[in-house]
C-alpha cells in the first residue's frame, strides 16, 4: 500500500469491448482485397492471443450465397465464429477457411448483414463496454437498388443503439468511391461530414487500422478541471503507454497430474473466546471469519503501533479531496527538462463534453494560449478517490503518437520536494591536456550524428524479448515446426558507418575489428602424461617448505601449477578455489606421495 501506481494506472471501466469484423468477398474475381483482409484479421487475433486480451471478437464473411452458416440463418453471411474471446480454435478456423471456395452472391445485399450484427450484439450474454462493427471492403460497389434504402435504415438503427460503424477501404490503387458510401459514412459519423477513408493494401497497415478501430478507447478518469473560482471544464485523462510489466503476463501454476490451474484462497480469521460454563468461567478459543471492516492498518512510530481504519487511511493518503484537477499557475515551457518527462509514465488530457457542455471551446482557448506564449500550466491532479495527488505540468501537443487528435495536453509528472535527491557533485575539474577535444574529432562526431539521424515513429521498435517469447509460445501452441521469424529493429545499422574515416574512428574509439578467437583444444587425446612446465621451480625448496609446513608462502597461481605438475589422480577442479583450499590440497596429496 506504499505506492499509488496501481490506482493511477488501473482503468475503472466495466464490461468488455465487443467487435464484429465483416470481410466482403463480393466481386472477388476482380480484386483480391478479401485475401488481404483475411490475413490482417488473422494477425489481429494472433496479437490478441499474445496479450491474453479478453476482447470479444467475431469474424463474418458477407457477399456470398452460402446458407445455414450463421447463428440467425442469414443467407448472405458466413459466420466463422460468434462473439467470444480469442482462442486457438477460432484462429485455426479462420486460418483454414479458403475464401476462394465460397460462392459469390448474385445480388449484393448489405441490410441483412447489418441486421445480423444487431442480433449478435443483442444475444451476447457478456456485458459489453463498447460495440463496434468494422467493415473490410471496397467502396465502389453499392448494394442492390432494392436494398439501398433498407441498408441506410439499418445503419441508422445501429448508430441509435450506440453501435459504432467503421469502414476500412482495402484497395491496391486509387479509384472513384461510389456516392452511396458517402451517405453511409455520414450516418456512421452521426450526421457529421467526414473524409472518405484512403485505400490501404499492405497487410500490416490493415492490421494496425483494424486494431485502432477495435481497441478500447476509454479514459482512466473523467474529472473536473478547476481553472478559477466557479469556472470548471470537463476533461478526460488517457494513458497512451503501458507499463513494461503489463506485457509480461504472470505464470500460472498447474497441477502436475491433472494439468488443472492451481488457485489459492486467502481467508482472514480471528480468535474468539467463547464461554463454555458461566459458573466456572471456562473459555475456549475458536477461529471465526474476520470482517473487512474489522481490519486495521498500522505504522510503527517510536516503538509503538499507530492504528488506522480504512476510512482514516483514505483520508491520510488523499487530503486533496475528491478526484479533480486544479490550476496552480503558468510557467515557461523551458522548466520541463528531459528528466521530468521520465519521472513517471505520462498521460494525455482531452476535453469531455459529457461532464460540462462547452468544455471543448475553453480547452481549445487554453491550448492556443499556451502554444503561442510557450507556457505550460502547473496543476495538481488526483485521478482516484484513494490515490495521492500529484503535481503535473500540461504541455500542449498536436497528434500525440501519430494519433488522429488535433489538440491535447501531455501530462508531465513533476516531483515533490521529498522526491528530489541531494547529490554531492565534485565541482573541481582537474585540468588535463589529454581532455582537450581536437577539431577533427568534433567533425567526426558531427558526421556520426548526421549519418545516424532517424525519423522516429512510435511503431518503429518492437521489444525483441517479447517478440521472441510470443513466437516460441505460438509455435508450441499451434504445433508449428519453426518459429515465425521477426526483424530485430533494435540492432544498429552497420551501413550508416561505412563512409566514416577509419583512422579517425579508430583513434577516437579504438579498434573495432573482430577479435581473434582462441583455437579450441583438439578432441583427440594427446600425451596426457606430459607435465606442464613451471618456470624457476625448485623442487628441493618445495620439499623443504612441505616438511616445515610453509607452503603458504607460494602464490595462488604457483599452487595451481604445483598441483598440475605433480599429476595427481582424481584432482578436483582448481578454478574458483581459495588459497587455503589449495594449500590443504598440496598437504594432502603431496604428503601421500612421500
């Protein structure tokens, strides 16, 4: 209970996100977009299996004449698996499905497909925090003329039921989008005009877009931002990064014989003194369950235990009050040095109209003022009832992590006085001529920096440890002979250093050539009776010291050479032995030889 990280980073949403992926195979003879959509969907489910996500997902194929394949007997829909958590069985079923063998529909109907999605969400027994329909299709073939109006009505019903409709345009080349899909996109965007999605063809790009549409986008806190007296706006706090430990799932203990999951139950008990006989006043001790309200916290102070109840503990940990954010003042953006950015995992601030209407206008005005004046807003933030308040700086940003967000604030955690360590730094620098940097070395470092400049993006680097672990587990689970290869993006590029001058590089950093390897010992046994040579070894002096018990005068290397020179049988390994142990070995074996 010493750290409040578990409260700050743990979201408070309820329910599980649900997503239905629709793959269009209509007119597959002209285009192979459905094949790319299938591969991207398969990679998406594989990614969810790696992270052990509880996301409910379903994959359906539409634009076909197959029947009796969906739960609700919808003819143009082939339901590969219903809404359920990702599993190996679902992944294998999607992998083994050959889209080319499915019969195309003679007439393209979309209204029944949307009706099937509505029925699937309504019949799901799991509480869903969000409901999303993602359509992987081209946008040049509209539904049949008799189905156009009915499709738009079905889309309106889905939007009114708080079901999001997302469309991903899969195409290898640019083409003219049918105007009918502009109406459908406007309905999906809840009446607002939107730009038609650009075509994508690369499987990895399709996977990323589907993952963005299916991933839960829920704030960890929705609070009031108090800017002044009687002036509040509604904001939402998001986390854009995960902790490194959240990627490594905990190991689960299994029973050796039954392979069942081993679980543990913690019972809190107390000792109760029950009176057996009122006359004799005899008492028996009995263990009874302890209520949560009876638990006490304590802190040792001055050799005594100071006790606190749960309510008192919450008041002590959070004297700030209810969860909210208060503005303290403004400072120049130069105070946010690099060290403060990494004090704690940063968060992202965005306006929330559901709390206070009109918050977006005030939020944009604050963002523009801080950007123009190059200022940051210092605030005190508390995201949970039982979390400690922290001092943060709001730094204006645009499109964080390449997200499609126009405005927002990066929340930079600033340490308190108690968090700052006092370090003793030597200010007196010894003047040395060897520390003077030559101009040639400066130019060399400039060339190295210019050659190694990269255009950083958040999706450039993958954790090689996690990727190798994922692929090893997948190979065992899917019975694959070889693990799936991956490119280690953390390795440096040798090509960037090819044009640098070798002489200056070696003068500055030292030789970087490959070191000569030691020749391995021959496997064929050679002359084993040949004794190792010992330089300046006097055997008579050794025998004299052995009689007088003065072997301790030899050094450790000399003692090892002596033991090897004597060719003692069954001699233990000498590496790692201390001098006293080597001396005892000399006394033990050399006295026996005499």
